[in-house]
């Protein structure tokens, strides 16, 4: 069995933002349940010994953990490459310097839209102006800087504008990722799923930006799978490359795996990472090809996409072993076709784009559900 | 894209560095890693900002004396330009 290459550490579910497309589970982990610093440091050491190269520190908002610098230092000591995925909220110039000093390799800041009011409306919090200032501080350090744009129907028409605005922040890399429909994003899908025509225009905008920024900014883009012919190779295949540890120490094969009934997630408080990778039932469940139904089982693409996403299969069909309905060969592909058709008729971008945040929220009350905070 | 010339000093871009183990070194960068062996490793070990492209080529030519004239320079150029497009090497 190959070893995992990356560890996603969801170190907390606490977050000052309430983004409507958040991939966190609807049931969030409370602060009291969070792993202690020493547990995380041990896990990083075990990950490195297991062959993991990259550590993605995420959440919630990882800055909510006061011991973040200690964790980054621990990751560096364990020879892991550390990537901080953050909103940047609450990150002062001084704290950024501490994180860099501790050995941070890469910082990734997400942006919600190009205009202040609308960006804050999507995030459910005032955050946009601070991010712009933070970008300047980041560039004064020798770390990699990625800006991340989550694209959906409410901002897709502004994509060109967003790219142009973010270009001015001089990132090394731009991640243009369409929202993926799990967690809060699935809850809000009818407000977020773009139409086919919108997607086609967005693809052309990204292609033009790639051409223009070649050698300056590396662009990585993720197409929404609802509009694809074949499913995505979710997590590079179940239990093949990645491990995710949630704030309470449960080891999951992917962000959304908690939705699949009957899976037991072993905890790093009780087992080593190596043991979990080899033996945990949750990791073995959809590893390899034995679980595959037809048409996957005899399909040439099974080695490329591994039958698609198990969580999506469950969320949309009620059966985690079904072929991902995104696949045009899937028996239940009509579920996706229906969603694309029906969701597209829901009202589109608000007309008060330039309105301040509080006006937008008031006028659009009930339009979608904001991600909540974990219970105390 | 910046021009790579004999006077350029290639070096790792911000956030790119060596990782892995001494037996199996890798170059780590945002969201990825490449395993480098043989000549690729020799070239990248010289990309520390202290050697110009001309010096790197010269060192390799001393090491691989049987390579046809000009081939090493062309290969190094292609290799570094590819890594530059991926934002791994700056010059």
C-alpha cells in the first residue's frame, strides 16, 4: 500500500467568517473537544515518519488556535511543508512574522468577491479590507502566497474583475476553485450552482488569465463537477494519498466522510497514524476496487477517477457505494441533470451589488444559510 | 516571462525548498513535490543563487565531458524554464 502524501489538519472549527459555501460539516466540533498542542505535534511526527510531505493547516479558522506558531514550528521540526489556509482575520503584522519565523512555507488567503460589500455578504462578516492589507505584509516575507477564489453563481460574473484585482496583490499562485457541494455549500446549492453558460464564460476568462500571467502567477483551477462529463478523482482516491484529522482527532479519508453512515473514524488519541492508515475500517471501506458497482467495475476510467466521490454518491443517492451521479454513465445521473436545471432557475446575483454589507444582508435575508459557529 | 540568460542566477522561488530524505530528496512547493534524481538533482543543487547559468552549465560540462557541444546548455535551459513556469525556480 502506498503511503499518504499530505495531511489535512482541521485544527479547529471556530471561525469568524460564516461563508455560505463552507465545506465544514453541519455538525461542528466544539472548542472543548479540540486536540491539545502536544497531540498535534505527535501526529505531525507520525505523519512525517509515514512519508507525508505536506501539512495543510486549516479549520475553521486556524488562527483561532493560540498555539498555531508552536504547531508550525513542530511541523518544520518534523520536516513537513506547512501550508496555512486562512481567512487572515485577526492576523496582525507581528503574528504573521512569528508564523514565518516558526517555519511557515506557504500561506493561502481566500477571497469572496471583488467588491467589498458583496465579498462581506458572502462571508457573512466584514473581512475584505483587512485581507487586502494583509497581502502587502505577506509579500514582505519569503514564503509562497496563494490567493484562493471560491467561485459560484453569486460571484461568477465578476470573475475577470476578481482576477485583475487579486493580480495586483502579487501572489505566486491563484487557485480558482468552484464551490463543491458538501456541507454548507450543499445546503445552499440552489443559490450557488452556476448555469452552463456562466461556467463556459468563466472557463474562457480563466484560460485568458493563464495565458496573460504565465511565468508570473501559477493558476490552478477546479471546474464544478456538476457540469463535467466524468466525476473528479476525489482526494486522489479513497485512502490513497490523503488523511484528514478533524479538530477532535478523528481521522477521515476526506472532509465530508462524516456524512456516510456506518463509518467509524479512529482517533489519533488512541491510535498512531500508521495504524490508522493501515487498519482503520473507514480508510479500507472504499480503498481499491472491490467495492465498485457496475458501470465502474468494468470501466477503463476507474483507475483515473476511482468511481468519483463517495460522499457525493451518498449525499445525492443515499448509497455511498453508488457510482458518483456526476458521471454521465451513472444509472442515477439524472439527479445531477435535474439539479443543474432546477437550481439554475432560482434567483441570481442581487441587483444591489454596490450596496453596503448590512443593506445586502437585510434585503437578501433568507436567501441562504450562513455557516454557524460551533456550540460552546 | 523573465528571460533566462548566462548572467541569470537561478534560485528557488519563495516557498520552494528541499525536503524528503537524503536518500530520496524532493523539491517541495505549494500543493506539490517533485522527486529529483540524477542530472536534475545536480542542476537544482546548483540553483542556490550563488551560481550564474553560465557557471552551472560549465560545471556540468566538466562533469559530463562526452555530451555533444551545446546540448547541456539547451537541456538546462529547458529544465529551468519549465520550473520557472511552475513558479518553482526564479531568475
